[in-house]
C-alpha cells in the first residue's frame, strides 16, 4: 500500500495490489476531524483492554516517535484507527497526524481522519483517534497513517 496525504500539498491515494488486480481508492470525501487524547506517561496500548495492532514506530523528529494502529474493542464488535505519538523530549512538541481505516478483505475505505497540530507534552504519549465502527470480529481492518510529513506505513490487520 502507498499513502500520501492532503493538507500540505500531497494527495490522499491508497493503492493495493491484490493478486494480479490493482484496487485504487477514488477521490476521498472530505477528511473528518480526528480526536487527540493525551495519555501523559501512561502507555496507551498496555493501559487499554482493547487489541491494538500497530505498524513499527517511526522517527518523526529527534526524540519523537509515532506509529499507526488499528484497534479492536475488547468485546470484538467495534474497530477504529489511531496514530500514537511518543514525545521523549524534555519540552513540548507540536504534531499533526492522520489515518484511514480499511476493511482488509475488500480494501473498502471506512473513513479518513486528521488531527490538527497539537502540543504533545514532554516525555508523554498522545493519540489521534478516528471514528469507531461496528464490525464483527471476523471482519478484519487495517490502517495507514502519517505524523507530520512522515508516512507511518500500514498496521497489521485486527
């Protein structure tokens, strides 16, 4: 999959090669607003009862890491996308982030969200969340995201 993003001159384009066919997402509807949540020095993944499947962390700036995740509720019936930003600096860091959520089996886009630039506290985590969707546990989803100008890749299916 490949992602570029809107908002700073890039265009959202998700493409996936499935067997010999190419599935391309058409022009997306307007990106919806995501929601930032500050976690302080509490790891959002280990403090949650939900299942988080995340791509590897990428460096956004010196001492600042981010990763894109697809999340499934502990009951299994709801899903959402998120971007985690970890600021290991001793001072505030401002970051913008965004992601989409796809039904893995069909490459159908469920949504696209962006969180405008927000201050991430020193030595802390913040998470940009997208909308929550009802999906049975047999319907896998994944997410592609960015933080600043850094492509965070694709999360594993959850």
